C-alpha cells in the first residue's frame, strides 16, 4: 500500500508538471507568434518610412525648383520695373535662407556705382520712390505668377506716392506696358495728374457742399 501511495503521488506530480509544461509551452508559442507579428510590423514600418523619406526628398526638391523658378521670375519683373523707371543701373535680388526650419526671403536693390555694385534694402536704396516701385512690381509679379491665373483688374491706390516728378512719367509708361503685356485692366486712384492723363479713361471726384461730383472733363 505504501508503494502504491508513492506511485499515485508521483503520477499526480507528473500530471501537474505536464499541465505546467503545456501552459508554459502555450505561453511560449503565443510569445513567438507575437514576436513574428511585431517583426512583420517593424518591417512594414521601415518600408513606409523609406517611402515617406523618398517622398519628402522629392517634394523638397520640387519645392526648391518651383521656389527658384518663382524667385527668378519675380527678380526679372522687379528688375525690369526698376530699370524702366530709374535706369539700367538698378536690379533686384532675392536671397532665400532657412530660418528655424522655414524659408525666409530678404529683398535687395543692387545698383551700379562706378565699378562697384551696391546692395541695399529697398528702404535704404534711394528714398521712398524705390520702395514704391519695388512694392508695385512685387504685387504685379506675384499676381501674374499665381496659378491658376487670378482674373480681374489690378487696383492701385497711389502706386507712386513717393516717386519724384522726374520719374513719374516712367511709372505711368510702365503701368501702360503692364496693361498691354498681361492684358490686365489697371485702375488707379491718384492725385498725380500724369498718371491720370495716361489712362484710357479718367474720372475726377470732387466734394462740393458735402456732395461728391464725378466729372470726366478736367
């Protein structure tokens, strides 16, 4: 009886160990399956990261190309405006650099002086007239570079307020050229008679005894 009791006890221990073995084997198999699944996810994530990185580089190169094209177009148009109004010694330059991870543009007016090229901010280049012409040309350049094309007239309020009388006729001719080149109507509000005289139509608004009067004969 004693031997039989020992055998029964051993069989119970064996059964218990078998249960523990099967439990741990199941846990191991589950961990192995999870490991394989996670390895698949890691591989897929690595492939997605490679695609994202290639896409990011492609977009960055595309953006840099488009930015350079737009920069050259704007530089050319503003340079033509400056040369149209003030003479061939002037040109316009845009310098783009990364600041805090974002592109930042600085504008400069370059002028030839004797054998030197002087580069200044528009505000310090040659008084307010330069700023007026640069501002006017920038607005036109951005408007005409935008795609899809923006329809409608170009409305300007005193576009050459600080341009001296010596150059104001050149501004008028430049605006006439813009009107013809881009086939865009130009509407100007101004106190400068030369700008109003060059228009196809001009209207004068006067305030008489509190009432606005519009005339075309002036």
